[in-house]
C-alpha cells in the first residue's frame, strides 16, 4: 500500500468518525432546499472550526489537498441518514 493510500484510508476513518459524531450530536441536518455542494462545504467548515473536530481535520489537510478532503467527505456522507435524522 502506498503512502497516499494510507493517508486516504486514515482520512476516511477520521471523516467517518466526524460524520457519525456530528449526526449523533445533531450538529448537522439536511433539508430539501439545500444545495449538495454547499452542504458539503459547510459541513467541512464545521469540521475545521468546531473544537471537537478541528485537530483531526487539520491532520487530514496535512496529508491531503482541500479538494481531496472534500471529495472524501462527499463520498462518505449518506444523505439518507441525514434525511432520516
């Protein structure tokens, strides 16, 4: 496994954890008027700025580009879970 794959895998685990924590703590919710891209960017800003998520999110950005991190977030978010919450 290459170093890049290891970074992606580690970042994916952090993002999954962040999403689950944000959902369980009701820090994020979906409404049908949201633009998906803007939602992903807003969720990323939450992860960057909220003290519960900030350090691990900054670690992701030390390993991956901003665009790669956003793509991972978009890949991992499950809109059906958001709509159900």
